[in-house]
C-alpha cells in the first residue's frame, strides 16, 4: 500500500517505536506513580523522561517539564484548554480554518455565554494577523489558532499572533496537531500560553497519545476527576501538575512509544525530516499539473507550509476519487471535509469536498510519481467506481 494519510495518523511507525511499546508491555507493565515497587518506579521514570524530551523539543524550561500534561490525543488537550479556561462573559478569537476539535468546544461554550469571534481566512487558508488585532475586545481572554491547516497545509504566523495576544493581555492557545514534530515550536519566542499536540502524527508515536503544555501560573478547571496515585487524602483533585489533569491510569505503553518517536526525530533531525516531506509535497504539486482538471488548494510559491496538500478534479466527486485510489490502486488518502467544515466553507469547497494527500518521512518519490500517474489514468480514461459504490469521504 501507498499510504498518504499521515495528517490523520503517521504510518508506518519507526521500528524503534514498535520495539519500545513491546518492551514496555513486557518489562514495565505497572502503573506509573501508583506504587513504590520497582516496576512502578521505572514506569514513572519513563513517563517523566518523555515529558522532559517534549519540553526540550518545544523550548519549555527544563524545570517546568511537569507542566506538560498527557492526554489521549490533541482533541483531549484542546478540550481541556478551552473548557477549562473560558467562562460565561469571556471573549475568544479564533479562525475559520480550525479543526472541529476547536470549533465544536467553542460552539458549545458559545451557547453557554462565551463570545466567539471567527476571523475569516483567505482563499489559500492564510490569516491576516491584523484582523485578529482588530477583533480584540476588553474581555478577550483567549486567541485560539491552528498552527498549520490539516486541509491546505497553510502555516499560520504563530509568533506574530502570540505577540498580539501578549500586547492585549490575552492568552494564546496553539493547536499543533499538524506542526508538532514538523515545525520548530518555541513556547517562549511565540508567547504560547497553551500548546496542544498529538503524539500519533508527526511525533511518530502510537495512537492514544497527546498532551497539553500549560504555562506557569495558569490554572484550568478539571474536566475529569479520579485517582492520581498521590495526595489521595484530598477530596478534590490536587493543585500540583501534572496530577491535577491526569486522573486515572496513563497510557504507559503509548507514552513509551511516543518517547521512541521523539528520540527518532532528534536523532534524524527535524530539518532533514521536514525537507524530505516538503520535497515530496512539491513533487506532487508539480506532477499534478499534467492531470486535466486537477486544482490544488492552499499556499503557493514560497509561502510556508507543512506536507499536506488537498485537491479536487473538476467534474468528479472527491469521495469517488478517494475510493478509486484505494480500491483500484491501493493508495490510502483522505477525501471529504477532514473534520474541518469551516475551513471548507472558507475555501468554497464545502459541497465539493477535497482529496487530501499528506506525506511522511517514510514515503518515497516513486510513490508520489505513481500517485500522479494513477490520477492521470483515472481522468484520461474516465475510470469510475462500479454502480452502487459511492466512494469514501468524511
């Protein structure tokens, strides 16, 4: 199979990740931080080691590594950040390119009295920071922005937006679902108050992993309560981090795999990984020019991007194209709204949907060339799915 759905979950994983998960199940099967025996202590040390490596990756103070809270994915981190912070009467600024992991929590809070301003992005998915600045009100509590679009690959000017937030006395939440492990993220330079990230995408870890960095001095309401393995005499959750936001047993095996994924990135070099992935992206964009009716959405020229590219073929339904690539050519991609309906409304593709290719370090140039050849064959030979098969798209 040719796998081009890495914006959803990277595959394959480095062998080191698989080995780390296996070793953890075999040797560290105990709950971290729940007992004083050797296995529990070793599991806790591995979890802390992973936090410290994430802190180094995001330029978080070494002494503040415990302010990285593990969640089951970026969605869990974003829900904790948004619902744990905003109250009735608060104002939040976001964009029209956000993933449902941001738009849906805000939709719920809006019905509960939180004021939401959605800054409209341009046709390539980019945002004008000046529009964010103009949207600030006296009660603006938070600016919540996706770092890189999961639809177009467009990179938002996070550092400039963080500066605007700082000047306004607002907090800055960055959704790093498509950028953690691909782009350099510096919580100090970018003035990031809250950083949400998944472990299973470009950090190369297993599914069921992710996290939220919470700036020092910032206290969120908890979304769940339960056992923490410490301060068990308290009737409520501890005030200390990370325990306050980590009720219940952690995904220890997943975190072990995540640590191995981070190690792989640090050993290989993020620049090397990113350069390879963007080279594949450019190779596809250039090759796609020979496919009749194919239109690519997103940044052009030298505009910054991540290795995500979406397109449609005029006169063809995107879910059918995705279905043909899967069934006829064994190419895995994503066709549909990509859990980002507002982004598609911004691009004027809500009704048409788009086909998305997203590349990883483990993809090869010949795979990209093969995919372009298959798309050209589908179009020139007017290949369709058998009657009754509607393709795939969501």
